[in-house]
C-alpha cells in the first residue's frame, strides 16, 4: 500500500514525522511532496525524510494563486507516477483537488479556523476533514472528524520529544540566567492577508523588557531591524524546541509556537487579533495569556513571571495527558482508509451492475 504526504509548511513536517515513520515500520510505501517555504526543506533534510520539491511558496494573493495552479499540476503528475492509495496533508488544498480528479481519497488535518480562502478551496473536494475538538470553523458535511488535542501533541508529546540541555546550550541557551523566546511571523500565508503583528517599536520594547531580566532569543520568519538581528535564533532547524523547552517565557505573535511552549511547560504571552478555538482551550486551561496591543509590556511580563513555575508545569502536564498522543490518531485514520482500499468491493449475489 502507498501513501503520499503533501507537506507545505515546516509545521507539517513536524506534525506528520512520527506518523510517516510508523507507517514505514508497518510496511507502507510513503512518498513526500515538499515546498520551498521558510525552513521546510532544510527541516525535512535534517529529519532524514526524503522528499520531492514541487515549487516555491508564492507571495501575495496573485503569487499564491499561480503557485496553487502549478502545485496542483505537479502533484497530479507525481500521483500519476507514484499511484498512492491515500493522500494526506495539513490543510490539503492540492490533495483535495487532485483527489477529486483521480478518485484517490484525500485526508486533511487542520486547525486554523480563519484561513477562509484555504478552507473554501479545500473543503468541497476533500474526502475527510480532521479538526480538533475545539474547532469553531467550517465543516465538511458528513466528512468531518474531530480529535482531542492540537497539532503540537503529535511531535511534542512526552512520548516522542525529550528536551536536551546539551542541544539547547549549543543553540545559545545560557543556563546561568533566565532565557526568553520571542517569536515573530512574516504574515505572508494565505490566511494572513491584510493582517499584521507586533510593530517594530513594540517589538523593541518587548526585547528591552525581557533583556533586562535575562537573555533574549528571537525566532523570526522575516527581516529584523539591524539592532535586533544579533538576537536572531541561529541554531539548527530541528533543535529549536530544545531551546524553547529551556526558556522561562515565550512571547510573540505565533499561535503555533505559543502552543508548543505551553506543551513543554513554558508560559506564553500571545498577541493575536483573532480568536481561535485551540487558543481559547489553552487559555481556559490557564496556559496561554493573551497580550493586547494596549497592554503594558512590563506589567504583562511581570505577571507571567510571578506565577509559580511548578504549578504551571503541573497544569501543562495535566492538559497534555488529557489531550493524549495525536500521532496515534493520525496513524489510525490513515490505516483505516488504507484498509478500505485494500478490501475488494464485493457485489452481493443476485445483484446487477449499473451498466447491466
């Protein structure tokens, strides 16, 4: 049996990494289609996952539209050669289109309710739509499945990830003082159209507030002001979470990194302009604190640092145990679809075909 994974974002590689390994151990032939987006390709290389690049991420709506047409075409050609039994993706726009054309089941996992364009492009054509229980977005009638947890539990669950002080130190972690992770995003994805995050002035103020209390590491998708560039994270792509796990606090505008931080027992201050189901779920659990544009950064940081670390970690562990290992769900759903493809269709005795 064959499975094709279409990976278009670095988080996709992390989300599906253990599922891919598990399927291969079970004798499944797996092929990976990739995309030149942020650090996806070097991440796949670091993880030892062979892949077939299908193009570079487009910029702006026009660029993304052109990219989608090219990706659909290139993925269709890859499918013609590989002949998978099932296609899997996160968001799954291209696999939805190619699946509808070829009759190959497409299975998509997703967690971003406000990605309106991506959802409109995928939902009518996708075979199965798998979303967290906290999902507040659109559903595919009769084809929507819900699972406990968020995507970070597929790769940061304690059964899969073991923070290493040695690796963290190699990325710049200073064990002699508190370390802080600031995450900024480029706002170039299709669901980021018309949005922006921390202003340059507010970013500088955040770094000043944190820098007075310890060492600051900035993980940035885009350019940084010249005076902040020396603080940019320069460790290996696959080593990032080892540093994050050893930080005292995570601040920024990335929902994914904030969710990863609290899964690792690190408090997070998150400034976003929209509501997301899985963020609200983590807020309710006392893990993520929302940072509003008018908030005083010094006071917000002081409140976050004043909380008892052991109490926070206990809440994080309890939340993780309740969510479980999402990787097990991913593998079970793919294997279920493969089983339906493996079984031959039987025509009951006495029945007639539609063409008879």
